[in-house]
C-alpha cells in the first residue's frame, strides 16, 4: 500500500496547474512547520530547500523525522521547488509551544502551517487542556499571526496543521474578523483536537465550517472535544502510532478512507459524557492529577508506552482508582487507544479478574 512518500514520487514533477493542490500536498505542508528553522532570519524569504541540512535522526521525534524525509523528497521536485518559505515563528516557554511557518505558492496564495505537539505527555496535556481553557495562549499567538499575515498580504490563504497544529489552524480561522474569514480558502486539520461546545455552536464556527476538512485515523487526538464531518482514514499502525502520518495509507492522490473504529467511537462517547459531568475547574484539576500519574508511573513519552506496554497500563490503571466513574472510563478508553489491541486485552483481563473475585466472594458468603 502506498504512503505519502509515494505520492511525492508519483506527482512531484507535475506543477499545480497540471495537478491541482490537494489534501496530500496540505499534509506535506502541515509537517514542514516541524522542521528546525531556527536559522531563519526575520523578514527574509527562503526557497523550500534552504533548511535541508545534515541532522541526527536518532535525536528527533517521529513527526520531525517525517518532516525532514518529506523535505529531502520535495525540495528539488518541479511541484514544490518554487515555493518560498517566510515568517517562521517559534515560541517555547513553560506553558506555550508554538511553531508557525508561511509558504507562498506561485499564484501568490499563502499556506500557513502550524506545528503540532511532540511525543511527550506534557505536549499531550496541552491538548487535554483545551477542555478547560479557551482561548489558550497558543490560540492567541496563532490568531494574531494569521490576522497580521492578511494585513500585510493581499491574497487568499490556506491553513493547515497536524495534531495540536490542526486545532490552531481551525481556531485561528474562526477568530478572524468576518471580512478576513472570506480570505480563507480551506482549513486542514490532520488528527487535530476539536473545540469546546459553546464555540462549536457559535456563529464564528458556522461561518467557516464549510471550508474545514477534518482528517483522522482511528483517532486518539482527533476525537477530543467537539468535531463534525470527520474523514476517517486507514493506517497500518496500531494505537498511538496511528497519529504518525507516515503510517497513513494513500490511494493515488488521496488518503484511503475507512469507517471509524469501535475503540475510537467509545473514546468519543466517553469524552462527551465526561465533558457534561464536569465543570471547567474540575477538568483542570483532574487533568493535572492524571498527568501527574503518568509521570509517577514513569510514562513520560509515547516511547515509554511502546517499550513497556503492560507495565505502563497496569501502573496507570492502578492509580486511577480514586477518580470518578466518568474519569476512569475516559482514561481507560484513552489507554486502549494509546496502545491498541494490547491495551484492550489488558483492561478486559483486569475486569475479568475483578468479576472472578466478586463471584468467589459471592459463592463464599452464599454457602
């Protein structure tokens, strides 16, 4: 089965007049903001290959590795080599991580790409924080960037991002003034979190939702908060690794669609129930406490889940006992999705043991 890299090799020598801009191009652009572009100087414009350099792949997260691999493929292709990059911004503080990159096509349209989260659970906590904080500091930075870009350029824009970057693309569009919203041609969110219920029902969202393309695998991130019209696509990975786009299956010039998995639906339902049963302040406290449990369970990155699945899941589930039924259900389902079928089996086995113990106690006292 083909992947995103096969698409570049197949269509890389077609310009955008010969082969129209499509979702796989936007998927590529959504990942260029993961690149280390710290050598860029403010106000200067660079060709798309200017950041191609030697790098140590062993020290990079999966999304960054994929970004460099894509750059190495596209930088000399007819389709991409005339694209220029400019206005790179990267902000990292104790509570904010935002990377943004602009790309200009030959027709003068601008694509704004927002970087997603890394593979640390501190980064994932930022996604869950959307349940109690809106707008976030990252939202405000992204919104100002897009508004300023439109002030300085008489053009149409595309917004795109992967993971948290998809959410930033969506929110930056809906926070624009109405006349600026008309300049947004498309918004691509690749497995990005949704938005709070009140924003989902707002006029601002209603004005841009017809231009929003939500693409998710059997999703872990893309079902967070409120979303609609999800395009579910196939991945050859399991669990958390489905979030990585190099696992997404491609059919000619598009991502291969499929039905949403039962695990993803369960997670979606449990998130909605949890949101209705808790206040924003309760969510803040719960999320702080749960992610402290990740740290205490020695689960600091997604690699920790991959390397020691059984120990990681058992430690986390053991520490969830003090939470409400809705919170336990949510994070049980989240852990199932994180590690795929193995997680489901572990959790089901634990339930089976509990039922057996209850049955033994019942038999004992009945006799």
